[in-house]
């Protein structure tokens, strides 16, 4: 169902107001870091709420990224930074024409260039928080190990670890989500693609960590069901757990 025009205009006004403050218009330079963080969160939330194709995407990417970072043994502060960057990684799309974002067919060269600007725009917006590591993760989440990514064509260890982690999480969610130009694929297909890209375009340790977390989550219901059956069987025999 399409959002009513009044609702869409209201969302656009809120987005414009938050962005103006973050960019130093209307007293934005006097905003505290906490207020800027609130505006950024609002910006990311409003941006996705207006787009039925990506609604919830950043939240899911942040969830996956935290699992990966924790599995890789990153310090708590780094995990929190990865989560924040993942939640904000697409905020630069506020500057991308909606006609391009929602186009059902193949993008033209110019349209691809517009899409590839969103990490740069996002990094500029996020930089208002004054954390270079956070800004770098947002800027480089579309870089790839082989240098085929954007915006700076970084390779391997040139790419911040947090950005490499977000790339794995972002790729999985993008593949398993419906887009205007293609239907969603299954988790199994997405995992196969991650496996093929590991060490080539995506960080192999990040992929392995995600696969381990996914398998653990998949097996947990089976394990819990198994424990329940065993407990019931033991209770029936009145021998109790050992």
C-alpha cells in the first residue's frame, strides 16, 4: 500500500529538518554530540520508513554485524562502533533520487554513479559525531577485498575491519530481501554466495564468523527440542537427568 501524500510530505520534512541541523544549518553547529546521535538515528529510521523495499534493512544488518564482530572476538567498544556504523551505513541514500533507488530495471552508468555516492554522503553526515573510525566504516562498507568496490577502490587490509564486517552482513541481508529489480533469494543461496565471495571480495574471517553464528542459530531449536525429548523420556522412566 502506498503511503498517503500527506504522510510522505511529513516524512520528507522531518528528514530535511534533521539533515539541515546535522549539516550546521539553523544552529546545528551548537548541537551536542548526543543530540547529533539522536538526529542521526532519526534520520536513518525515517529514511527506511519511507522505503518499503529496505524497511528494517539497517536494523537487520546491525544485528548480523554485531554477531560477526562478537564472534571474531572484537573488544566491546569496537562491537558497539560496528553496530552504530551498521545502523547508519545507508544514511547517505537520503541524497539518492528515489527514482533510482526504486527503479525495477537495470541501472544506467549515471544511475550507478549516483548510487555509489551514498557511502561518501553518509560518511559526511556521520562525521558530525566526530568519530573517525565510525565515519570510515560508513564510507567504506561497499569496498571489496579485490578492489572492485567503491568509493575508493580500497583492497584487503586497506579496508577498515568494521567496514569489512558490515559488508558481509549487508550482502547477506540484501540477497535475502526483495528488491524492485529482483525477488529475494533463500538463506541457503545467500550463504553459498558468501562462501564463494570469501577471500575474494568479502572478508573470509567475517564470512566464517557469520556462517558459524547462522549454523548455531539454526541448530539451537533442534538442540532445545532434543533436550526436551530426553527430559520427557527420563521423567517417564523416573530416573531423572544425570
